[in-house]
């Protein structure tokens, strides 16, 4: 056993970036879909995008169907050149996962499964993320607070069953739901969101047990909305509910410039204490030379030189604000199409003195665990034992449990 393997085996780990829906094991999805009596047409319609018809396969041979589903569901493609297509392919898994949020009990069971899987992989504290409005939009639930309560019930149950285990919930809002049909900002939808968040904040204050478990606030999905338009939403949840801002930014951008703007706005408008991904600040602009961006504009030498200067400014800005960055190695590879863990620009954060915390993002979708994530990036980039220890301690120092008390 190598030194890093030994360290990971003996150390209690903290995962600060894990989405509930994306963290469910394919095996768990398979069993819960059966338990929830999901309709044949629905199952076959969704699974056909992965090249199988799940219900039909189940009827033939359950074990074989599970094996095929698992192989098809876990996302492994970094060969597709178009980042928008990659991101869309990853997101295509989630309608399947949304079926598991159809009832209070189903949501609770999913959380318990994710907590148990993480615990068995050495995690003793996990920060789970979910959009409480998603089941409402899908028509499975009328009240987003009931969704929050179901997730918290699963967490409290996990804490009782798993010795030495702790967890918290980060509420997410999904960017793509607050734009118009023409991809502009929808002031009407954002106003409705703000009103809903005020109600959630008020009810959190009235339910102390739930409030103890709900600690963070996030914004996720494709970066089609400037974060400045969500500043009031984040202010409501910060001031009224005491939630810590930990937004995604600079992950799924249309241009490097837009990705850098998103990171800056996450800090300046949302008062982020950690930023999820922030890849636009560390990806080498040279990789884009002579290529066209989403809008058909060429990355010229002059443009790349300006981008390098802007990256330097943004990284120094993050450092000066003492903000940590959440790095999810496998997810980063899959979303951006990086060729290997060795090519991951994690060391650029470290060179600037920016604290990095390692997370899993979507354990089920990417077939990973926190130990695998740390081990993969550490071995590919020759991290020393002390550097790995620092990554682990960063996750303790920048956890929501600690940040919420500052």
C-alpha cells in the first residue's frame, strides 16, 4: 500500500461538493425505480437514450439489465469536442434521477443511500446540494419546503445510523429557470424566486432542527444568466436564513471572458465564501488559440494575451478575498474535455496561494468517490503527502459548519 493510500484509509474525509441527485449509485437508481413503480413507458423512454430499454431488459434478465444500465449510465466520454454537447450529455442523466424525487419517502431514501455510500468510502462529513424547486417544477411536489424537510429527514436518519457521521444541506437554484424563452433575464421569474426564498427563510427560522442542517446556498447549471441578477436572492438567504454563499462559477461558460466575469460576480455580487469549479481562471488560454467561441469569435493571439492578464487579476482577487475553490477532478475532465488528470490546472490555484478543497460533484454519474478523486489528482501530479494533507485539512477549515460560525 502506498503512502497516499495509507493516508486516505486512516483519515476521516470531508466532501464539500456533492449533488444529491448526481451522487446516487446506478445500482440504487435501479432498485429505487422498481420500488417506486415507475411506469414502463417512462423507464424505457428515458433509458433508450443510453441505448437500452430498461424495463424490457429487466423482464428478460434483471442482473444483465442492471449491468447494462450501470455501464451505460456512468459518464466516461471526454472525446466529444463540443463542450456544450458534453455538458448536455451529462445533464441527460438527470431526468432519470428526478424520478427518484417523486415522494417524500423516496427523497429521504436517496439521501440515506448517498450518505451510506460516502461513509463506506471514508467520508465522515458531507455537504449535499439540491434544488428544492425541482420536484415542484416536475409536478411531484407543491411545496419546496417539504422537499427540504425530506432531505433533512434523510440526513438526520443517516447521522443516527452512522457513527461519527455528519452532513449538511446546501440549497441550489438553477440558472436556466430564470431566463426568458429568448435567453434574456426574466425579471418576473427572479421576483417570484425572491418571494419564494423569503418564505423558505421564514420557515427555516421557525424550524430550528431543519435550520441546523441547512447551511449553504448555491446556483447551478449552464452559465446562461449573469450572477449579478441573483444578488438579491443570495442576500435574502444570507441575511434572513444565515446561509453561506457557495456558488458555481466559471465551469460551463460560453467564452473564457464570460467564465471570468462569472467568477468575479460570484465574489462581488454574491459574497461567495467558496467558489465551485472556477475553471475559467486556470484553464490555459493557449488551448483555445485559433478556435472559435460559442458566438463564432476567434481566439486570436491578442485576445489570448488579454485573457492571461485577466486570469492573473481574477486569481489574485480570489486570493485577496481568502476564498477557497472547490475542485472536482473527474467532473472537470468530463465537462471540459481535459485529456487527463495530469492536465488538470489545479496547481495554478495552489501557485497563487488559493485554498483548494476536493469534492466528488456527482459520484453516481461519474462513477467515483472522494478517495478516488484525491488519489487520482495526487498521483497524476505527484503531490507530496504534505500537500495531500493540506487538501484534506482545507476541507475541514472551509466546511460550512465552520464558515457558518464566522
